[in-house]
C-alpha cells in the first residue's frame, strides 16, 4: 500500500514553495521507508522536509531515495543483569520479600543513541495526521 496525503496547503516564500500537508500510514510499513515523491504534493524537488513526531514515532525524509522513514524514539535496551551461584552444595534462598538484599551484577537500562527503524510490515494504520512541511520548487 502507500501513504495517504491530505490537507495540502501551498505557500510561496521567495523563489521557493512551501507545502504543508498531513500523512497517514498504512498497515504494512516497508523496511527502508514509504515512497514519497515530490510530485505527490505538486513539487518538482524538495530542499527540506520537516516532519513532526507523532504517537511516539520520529520521522526522517531520505532525499536521495524519496522515502519517509519511521523510527522508534528509544535507543537500544540493554538487559545484561546476571545472578550467578557457584555450582556445588550451595542452596540459594531469597529473602527479598522480607527486606533482604539480592545482589545482581551487570547493566540495565536504556543506552543513548539514535532510535531504530520500525520493523518491516509494522502496522501503522493508526498513525494518521502526521504533519509535514516541504520546502522546494
């Protein structure tokens, strides 16, 4: 399927044109982005595309491929906590419910960094009204 474009408005700014519009995604996002050619909003070329975040997603326009990419806003999640007991005759009993401390080693949490592109075939049908602003000619 494809993107649905609505509410297109046209403005002139010097020798360029600025087009504001809304985008709705479909039920199967393709890896590498949804095709969006400038002609979709009556333009020949896009110098800059601004896309507002929506519903926890962020967006990027790939100028060389004419595609809108969708990203999750979080970085990679690391879950490397380890609880280990030497093998042998040691019996492990947890009294954590009684206020005892259980020690774990490792790292937990979210690391900084760029979000990851949503998975292939992700259903984004509820992602509508994504506000975009394209400047070009």
